[in-house]
C-alpha cells in the first residue's frame, strides 16, 4: 500500500468534501490546503478541476449518457507501476 503524503491527503480530503458536501466547504478547508503547501493558484486549479469533473459527470448521469463502446474498464484504471511512475515524474 502506498502511503499518501500530507499534501496529497489534504488535496484528496478537500476533493471529497467538495464533491460530497460542497455546502460545507469553509475557509478552514482552504487554510488547510495553504498550510499543506498549496498556493492560491494551486487551490484555484484544484477547485476548478474537482468542480468541473463533478459537473460533467452529473450532466452525463442526468441525461443518461453512456460511455462510448471503445472505452473499456481496463482503460479507465491505472496500475501501481503507472501511478508510481507518474508520481516520480511530478517530483
């Protein structure tokens, strides 16, 4: 099992809260991101990406949109090696 960094944990906690209970997001949540090393641009980017992803998925679900046939489940997943490689590239 991969141990999350404090930065990743803060980012994911924020993303989950914004996804499941957006009305509960407060300045304290943003402050937690700042104290975890995120600057204002990164916080804005995170909020926009999470919000857009939620919007698009709710729109598609609300209209009953199905994935195209060429999207297989295996294409929507990432192996541990692929994930580790992606993390190494970010550093």
